[in-house]
């Protein structure tokens, strides 16, 4: 296996591990439905959601939500930025394209 292919497998294993938790998967799904951008939230506030907005109805503590969002960020699935007391989150369009390409390349 080539170095690049090994790196890709390890990268996507980390991504899928982060998404294997139901709360993280739901948070990511919520973000992909409203907050996908090619740039940071500085450029377009409509592409960002604050942590409190994202976790509404999930029934998890704010500290648990923060942990899940940290895991998604470390896996490269989301981006975050602190603005005062708020933490804004969004999905970089490139990660969705990378995931789609990975799944296309490894199906059938």
C-alpha cells in the first residue's frame, strides 16, 4: 500500500470513528444541513451556528456537547471559532467533497 493510501485510510478511519457516536453524527448532520462554507464565518454569518443552537433537543449537557464538537473538530469534520462567550461552528465544504470522493472510490 502506498504512503498516500495509508495516510488516507488512517485519516478516514479517524473521521468515521468520530462519526460513530450518535450525538456527534447528529451534530455533524445538523451542521451539514445549514452551515457549509468555503470560508470562515467572518465572511458569512448565515453559515454558522452557535453550540447552544446546535444542541437544542439533543438532551445532552453543554460540557458533553463541547466534548463532541471538539472530537468533530479534531477529526477535521468541522471548524470552530470563539466569538466572545459563543462558539461558532461550521463545516468546510472540502470535507464533504473529500468524504464523497472517498466513498465513491471505495464502493463496489
